[in-house]
C-alpha cells in the first residue's frame, strides 16, 4: 500500500508557540480514518519554523478528510495565529529497523 505524507508548515511567533502545542495536544480526540501517524516538529535551527507531518494510508484518506471540512492541522496552526502552507508527497520507499534490532 502506498502511503501519502502531508506537511503543513508555518512560522509561529515565539509568544504563540504554546498555543500551537496546546492545539496539537487537544487534537487527540477521534482521529480521522486512514491516519497512520502525525508528528509536530520544530526546526532545530529556526525555532519559529514549525511543521506537522502526517502519514496517511492513501490519497483517498486525504481526500476524505478534505471533503469533511477544514482539516484539523490547518485549525491547529490557525489557533496560533498563522496560516500554514501544504505540501503532499507519495511515499515511494521506506526503511525501518527490523524487530529486535538495536
């Protein structure tokens, strides 16, 4: 199965970073069908640069979320007073350690 990765990215003023983190933490309610995992990231070199990277089961799962209304990731950034840009990628290959590997 081909996964899809969406990346929402925006600059968040330092005084709004706590708002972003709180909105992300509050999003733990029922998650959309097809969501594999989501990660909130802060750039190590530019603390105002934030991303939400989300892995989806398929393009259809992403389309269903978009049809259902304003996606939660956009709402999370909006809670911090900013509008993110969206990039979408098709996962072509993955590497992961095998079970039991250190």
